[in-house]
C-alpha cells in the first residue's frame, strides 16, 4: 500500500488517454464561440463540486443527451470541479479530501479524480474545471476544455501565471466584493508571457514558461448584489474595451447573482436569455449550478446522498433541462 502522503507524478496518472484529440477540438470550439466565429451560446453547467463520482457520471450521461439535442444552438460544457475554494473552512473537494473526513489523502484523490475526469470526457462532453491549487493543475489540465479562476484567487499572481500557461480558454471571475478591476487586471496579466515554478510531468519542480493566453475572458458572478442585468453587462463590456480587451463576457447565474439560492437561477437565466435574444452577441456564455436533485445537504458524519450537492445548492435535472431549452431558443433567435 503506497504512502498516502507521497503523491504520484502527473505522468503516472495521466498516460495516453483516448480523448486527447476530442479535448483539442472542444477547446477550438469554445474559442470560436468566444471570438464570435461560432454563433452558438456557451453553457457551462453541472454540480458545484463532485463528491460522488458514480452519480456525477450519471449526470454526465444525462447532460450529454441534452447537449446533443441542443447542439445546433448551444455548446454545452460540464462542470467537473474537483476542488472547492473556501473563505475560511469546509470540505475542499475530491482531490484534496476524497474521503470527506479531513484526512487529506491527496494521492487517492488525484487517482480517483483523474479516473473520473477521463470517464466523464469519454462521454464526449467537454469538461470545465476551476483551478484552485496551482500544484494540482498539472494532474488534470490535459482533459479540461474550459477553465476558471475563481473570485477568491483572481488576484493571485500564481493563478494568473498558471492561466497564462494553461492551453485552454480561462474565465476570470470578478472578486467576491463584486469589483471588476481585479478580474480585468488578471485577464491582462494572463495574456502576457511569464516564467514561474511548476511541476514537470515526472513530478520534479521546474521552470514553466508561458507565451500568454489569448482566450482569457471575464465571468460576472455577482457580489453582495447581482451583476447580470443588461446594464451590468454593458458596463462590464465598456470596462473591457477601456482596458484594450475583447468585449466578451460569460455570466454565472449562481453565486452572487442568485444569492446562492438555486431557486433564483431560472429568473437569472430568463433575463440572460432575453439579452441574448435581443442580439447581445458579446454575452457569449452562461454558467449554471445543476445536479441530479435540487438543493444541498450537509455532509455530516454519515454517508451523504450521492445525488445531492454537499457544497452550494444546485438546480435539479428537470429544471436544468428546461433552462437549456430556454437558452437554445434564445441562441437560435439571435441568428
């Protein structure tokens, strides 16, 4: 039995996975949506965090069927988040805490999480991932289509450097206060070349050199008050243009924009769908927190339900399917 505190090298858990070519195609598609070459709407949707890999794969299969149904109008990417940022304390995700008990068996988390990502990608779905710990990014990046730098880390220089190196589009969320300037600075920084320490495939610490990521963009996630309205989107686009950046935004229907109340997400999506339908082509994507069942649960001391989020509350599947239909209709109308 290997020591749980000895982490495998990235190359030990990666190998040659059969979805590499598909991931490259998915990244090209998302980039085409961001740049306006693909008129469809990007929809990043899925659980707040994955705590039960079997149930999350069940969700992936449901989402794949819906993604195929709406493929003419939507580019659907599944949230496959295995790390959870915390303001103070709480469960930090499947990679750092796979046993949900604070023991920190990261080696097991890496292997289990990596296996889940490979299986989820094998469904044909593109995957989204929030990069929380830069040291763990090297274990998962090759199967990720769209990445996020979160509201709590968007000011972090290591995360900006990481985003400049990652080979996929990266969304920079506005910070928890709701201010946009920190995320705009992060987009600018990630577009530049950097040299910084990171893991090599064999696990050694090495110097990574980036050329800059041209596909970073702003994600509006709200703050103490929401920022998803047409006026907020227009203000964000103006801020981006003033900074010399492409005018494009993704809007998160959860978090500060819903007050972390999953029941408010449909109203946010209805507003965003109306903006898209009215011809706002710079609103290139939306995010939805969704899972098999609606709501959330506290992990507690027993075994949590596999179908219900243990972090932020999520929409259930039936409501999610209806929202995808709403967004597909809006995307079709704008063309």
